[in-house]
C-alpha cells in the first residue's frame, strides 16, 4: 500500500525479521504490562502455525518501524465470514500507525470476502480509534482473558486496563482453530 498522508508506509511481510526485535521491545516497554514479542516468538506463533494462515503487516515511517498487525482471513469452510486481528503492537498512544495499519487490513479483508473483522485491545485510545472505524463492542464478558491470572497479580491491576497491552493473540487457542 502506498504511503499514507502521515508518511507511514504499510506493507505485508512474509515473516518477522530479528533486526526489528529492538523496535518491538521498545514499543512493548511503553506499556506497563505486556508480553515481550520478538521475531523468534512471533514467527513460531504465527508464521509457523500448523492450522491457521496469518498475515503480517508492518508500518514504517522513513524506514523506522512504527508497529505491526498480525491478522487472518476467515477459516476456510468455517461457520462465519469474520477476519481477525489477533495481535498488534505500536508504541503506546501511536494511533497514527495503528490507524494506517487497521485501514490496510480492513481494505484487504473486505477485498478478500470477509464480512466482518474482530480485534481486541485494552488501550482506551485504541478502543476509540477502532470505534471511529465502526468497530462495536461485543456483548458479554471477556473475563476469560484474565481469569487464569487471579491470585497471581494484584487485584487492582484488573480494574485499570490502561497500563495493559493484551490482544487476542495473547490468548489465541482452540477457539480460533475451531476446536472449542
């Protein structure tokens, strides 16, 4: 995709490059609570997944990495036509890069026949951005995301999600492979 108005270039990549690990680590450190992400982990989890075919999108500005999105089209032969953004990372508050990548994914998903697109974020600014694209909150509780952490982290952390960076990829399991 051509450069955006903000000068952000968004491109698909076949796999994550370890030379970008420092950028991902720096972005992760902008959150108080986030899983570390590097090429070895991301490629193991997404590009080498035995069932699902994930797509990787990286945003750069003047050659400097601004973030990534990992997403997939609907499962072939699945019950729904929903694409899913399973993981995304930008520096906390970098809505410009997140917006450019999300726009790219929406266009590619729609062009590929997806009828809807799901994403999860704990960042209030990202929620606002996603809502500006037309994303709507899903009814129901998503407490399953943090249920297994009970008694392992301070309870007050569970009430204030702003410091967290949690995506669907942090809980990606049988649900997404149809094995629920």
